[in-house]
């Protein structure tokens, strides 16, 4: 089953093509790594997948349900009746789609005024309207999995960066999404904490969670991801089996990029 | 007139001072939030009008504004002024003037919240109003407490400006007594009251600030 699919996605910022004809598909249980240098469009792509940004043209679907269709060369979002960005941000139909995915940010973006437990529990209760009992049980389960059950009543500022990122992962998991996006989840962390987070993501991969990870950790991508997408200048240059592509890139641009990591 | 009489006489004016102070806070603190929203509105007309009004309120003396509020209805519309209008006009003048200052403080507080907070909230599916009330507002309040405290302290001292429309608040009374008895003591007594009042306010605000210090 395809969890997510995007086709011919185009995005311009101030008349510069940031994304040009991007298409890819994520099947259930697949782990996809997106690699590429800064400014290649990786983050913009994730932002479009998570409705933090909106594409100009193309189509998108979650769980085989169309979310964006292309009408006369323009992207049309479901429930969209105005072209304004403001209307898109308030679009209720899109809000419903959001429960399909979770996003883990580079800078964690935890809510600093809430305890760890509240950070994990609040959205399932106040957005998804799930019962407090059920959510609390799940939240504690995920925090435990992240090795943080003893920190449930602490505030984010009392945790290390790695711990904060693990809370952010627990927060995403507790929404029970079908797919989790990671936007350079270790870029704000030192090498030791990076390993801590990569280990957690690897465990999630072993559980066959569907994930898309934007990363600069080539070894991690090679060993954990099923497929790798290499982006450069807003286009997908090469896509394929993670291990093969990273050990044996075919395209010149991919080779040049990967050389920097050797 | 003994020292005791002076103190009691001045205290009789402190009720009026407290009335202006608390009424102004009651109205201007929430009104400031409304003005801040309008000031940040995506509608250009609303935004420009509010920005202009704020600049007038902050750019002219409060004393002048109080006089205009009090006499305006008579000079402009020829209304006969009711006796209650004096205190009502003072409270309106103070509330609107302070709301303009609070609005700018709130705005800076709201705009200082990192964009990542909005983005995390959006991805989790919070509505705009949930995002504001649950995530942005509580963090904004923590950030604006120190500048709001400054304004509140200024407000206590500014209440004395009500003398321009001959309202018998503490300072007006102290001045009258000082003039009648040719002594400076009443002014010192009034000064002491303002000082104690401010000391209390600073103390309370510090407590409130501390209650938010559990996170960074």
C-alpha cells in the first residue's frame, strides 16, 4: 500500500525553481533517506509534504487519497476555495490529513512551557480528541521506549539536546501517524547525541515504521534506509536502493556529492 | 492642621487614585491585546489605521489626551457634561493610552516566539486559536511581564495627571493642602504613598515573574 505519493511537484520562491518536477512514492514500512547538499530543496520538500509550505503545481496523496490535484497547471488542495496562503493554512480538510503524518524537526520545537508528558499528550487529546487514559498509557509507553519515562514530569529546558529530540520523536509517535518525517534530526546535536538519536530511529526502522529522513549521515542512510533519494538544485538526480546507491552511485553529481563524505 | 490630619486628608484622595489605577489596568490590559491583534492584522487598512492611532496615543502627552477626553464632548459636540463624566473620561483616557503601550509590548512578545513553535503546532494539527491560547499566549505572557511591570509602575505615578481635569485624586489633594497650609509636608506624604504603592506592585510583579521561571 502506498502511504504517500507526490508527483511532478513544482515550487518557486521569488521566481527561482526550488523544486522542479519532484516525484516519489513511499510504501508502507519503507524507510527513505533524502540526501543532498544544503539548498538542494530537501527541507522545502518535507515542508510541502507536511503542509508547512504549499506547492505551485503537482499532485499529492496520502494513503491513496488525493490531497492535491493539478488543475490547469496549478496545484489544487482539497477543500481549497481560495488561492490565498492564509486560507490554505486554515484549511480544515488539510488539518484532517495531518493526522497521517508526524514531523521531527531539526531544532526539536518542543513546547517549553509544558512538561515532557504534556508535550507528548496534549495534541492527541486536544486535536485528535482521544481519551486521556488511552493517550497517557501510550505516551508513557513511547517515553519508556525512548528511555525517558523518568523525565515525564521535567520541562524541556532540563533535558539534553538528545533527550529533547527523543521527546519530539515520542510526541510524533503518540499521534499514531502512518508516516514520520525527520528533517535533519541530528544536525543540532553533537556526535555522541547524534548516535543516540540514530539508534532510536534505527529501532523504529526495525519495527517497519514508514519514515522519510532528510539526513547528512551517509552511513546511517546506507545501513538503515531502504531507498535513498539524492537531490540537487531542486531535482531528484538519482534514486535507488540505499546500500547500492551510496556505495556505488551512477550519476556524476551523486559521486561528487558523496566524495565529500568519505 | 496636625500631621495626622494631613495624612488622613491625603488618604481620602488615595481612593480616587486607586480607582483610576485599577480601572485602567482592568480595561487596558485586555484592550491592548485586541489592539495588538489589529496592529498585526493581515488587512492592510486595519493595520495602517491602528498603527496611526497608536502613534498618536504614544506621540502626544497623556495630559493633553485627558483634557481632550474631558472637554471634547462639550467643545466638539456641545454636549452638556454630566458630573460623572469627569471620572469616566479620565478612565477612558488612561485605558486607551495605556492599551496602546501594552499593545506594542504584547506585539513584541508575540513576535519574539520562534516560528518553530507555530510550525510544530501546525503539524500536530492545532487550530490557529488553539495554537494561540495554548502555546503562544502562555509564552508571550512570560516574556512581557518585565516591560508590563514598567508600565504599571509608570501608571501609578501618571494617575497624578488627573489633576488637569481637577479630579480630586491623591496628588491633587496633597497640592491643595500644601497650598492652603503653606507647607511641603503633604507633598512628601503623597510621595511616600506613591513609593509604597509602587514597592508593593514591584513586589507582586516579581512574584508573578518568578512563578513563570520554571521554564526557559
